[in-house]
């Protein structure tokens, strides 16, 4: 049978053999493709450069799927660069953390505001106004550490404060009680960030403006958290804190120098390790010693002199009341925990707040509660609840019979005290505060009824700390 192909065609070389291998198209994939599909095309045509590079790698016999990774090195430790920076000095970080900045040159100066005086803080017409603090008063408040680092004093040109309803009520209580030569024992409590520390500052400002002797303990936790040195007092069960007492001496001297320099020493203090003569001023007595071991006896002598008839009234304030109503972190020589009321300075304040100390010239003993950094003290909570019921004239709630860890010392220290519950400001006071912020250049919005109501509502009915967070959050973040 004859072949269908011509022998001449069989003798000719095939066209595929004569074609160079570089010009041949690669064979198609063995996977059969569907005649019709609705899915996206999976093999897109690569760019010209990528195709050329792929073809070049194929000619060289290399695969396209080569992942270049990091070289793994085992058994070697990376050399750490030594820290050549200078370490902070002793106490430098604490001083930076507690620094107080009371002015800002970038803020606008607000003119036309009244200056705070002893009469202004008592006037009911000044409620809802922002007043300026005098320079001398600012120095006294700074010396007594009344300003707090978390307060926004660094946003404004100079220190100002809002006179609210509680400010006038507290100032009237102070002046009326001291005018009768009685003792006001008051505990300031309230919601968190409601302005309790600012109200305590305004009470200290009232004392400075009326030429009273002001003693302030700014942070009570420094006395009970074993953060300062302590030592036993001979022939006593109490413990003194000499270094903190020296610091308190310096604050009292700087803040009350003009008042103490007008009072003379009238008692004989033969038992003191330093020479104290009659006729020397109380300012000299407050600055008589810088030795820690002599601090507590000299402080007792100054306290006895201040309690004599004819002396100026006393304002004794402490911030962080709950920290002194518990067992401290100090330990006795027998390695037993020491109660906070066994510390001499804490005992001095607890006796004054509980009514055991008699002030013949009138006094105000203020304890400010904190909510942000406050331990849970069931005895203190129950004592304040009973004091609030007694002040309101309602039945006093009894103690929990199933709780056996009540502290009788706490109930004695808070027996018969008055309470001042601080809440949010009114809308009129909030508007005055926002107008001052806008005049200082840090609040850029229109101060109208809508915006004031919005910020007042978002701040939990006028909580001052929340209002600052709502309105000044961007400015605080930039600083």
C-alpha cells in the first residue's frame, strides 16, 4: 500500500528542527483549561521587564521562585553598645516629676480681672468669677506646696482661680469659726477630679490673706509609705521623722515669715538641745536648727508657742487623709508594723482633727480626701458615713456586726467632724471658666449656650477635671 506522505517530504528536514530553540514557544500546561469560566484570570500577563527577567533566568537554568532570606547566625552574641549618657543625680527625677510651672509666656495675658483679697473671697457677688492671685500669695502657696503637679497651671500666663459657691461657703465657715475662737474640724470629700485639692488651696489662701499661721502637709502618703527616715522617740511609743520635720520647718518659715516674726518666745525651753532665749521671734525659732536629730524637740517647742493665748489663729491642712488612717509601712525594732497614728506628725494632726487639741485662739483643721490614689479603709468610710448622717440630722447608721476589723483610732480621729461634699460646678461657673480659657488663647471655640452645655454635660454635670479633659485635651497633649 502506498504511503500518504511523499517520500520527498519525508526526506526534507522538519521545520521545527530548523527553528532555533530560543524562538520556540513553551509548551502549554498539561492541565486542561475550561472552555468557559466566570472566575478572574489567574495568569495575568507580566510587565515587559518582569517577563524579560524571567526568560533570562530560565535560559540560565534558574527558577523564578527564589526567596532571598536573612542569613541566620547562631552562636554569636550581638555586642551591646555601652550607655555613655550621664545618669541622673540623686533626687533629680523626683524633682522633675514634682516640678511646678506657674506661668507660660506663650499664653495670652487676660486683663480686667479682679485680684483675690480677703474681702473678695467672702463676697457672694464674686461667685462665678475668675480672679487673679497676688504675687505674694503665690509665693506663700508655692512655699507651702499647695500647688499640685497634675494641675494645669502651666497653660496660663499667671495663676488664676475660679470662685465657686463652695469657695465662699468654706471661707465664711473659716472666718466665722475663728472669729469666735473656736475650732473648725472639716473633711473635704467628693467625686474624683471635682476640685477638692483646689478647694484646699483656697482655704490656705484664706489663711494667708487673713495673716494666720498656715501649716500644710501636701502629701500624706510620704509620711506612711516608708519613704522617709524615722527614729524612735526616747521614753515614748511614738516615732519621729526628722528629715521630713526639717522640710516642714522650712516650709513654715518661708510661708509664714511675716507673721512669725511679729511673735516672741514666751516660754522657757531649757530642755532643748539648742539655745532658745526669751524675746527671740518665732521665725528665728522655726529656722533655729537644721540638724535632723534636733528637729522634733524644736517642733514641739514651736507648737507649744503657737498654742499660747494671744497668738495668731492656725490653719492646719493635710491632703490625702485616707493614707494616715491605716497601718503604715514602717516597722518597729521588733519588726512589727507601726500604726500611722504612732508617727509623731500624724498623731499631731489626728489629735487636732479629733478635737483632743485645744486652740485658744481659734483654728481650722482640714483633711482633704483623694479618690485617684486612695486605699480602701472600711473604718474611715463608716466614720464619714456616720458623720454625714449626723450632720444631716438623719439616723446614724450602725457598724457592720459581721466585720471585725474596724479601727477604733480612726473613729476617734473622725469623731464629730464636719463634711464638705464637693460636686460639679454650675453652668454659670462653667461658662466663666471657659471664657477665661478662650481669653487665654487655649480654647478656640465660640463660648455660647450650646457649647457650654455640651462641655458641662460631657464632664459629668460640671466636674472640673473632666471639663479640662474635654476642652483642653489637645493642648495638654501638645505640651
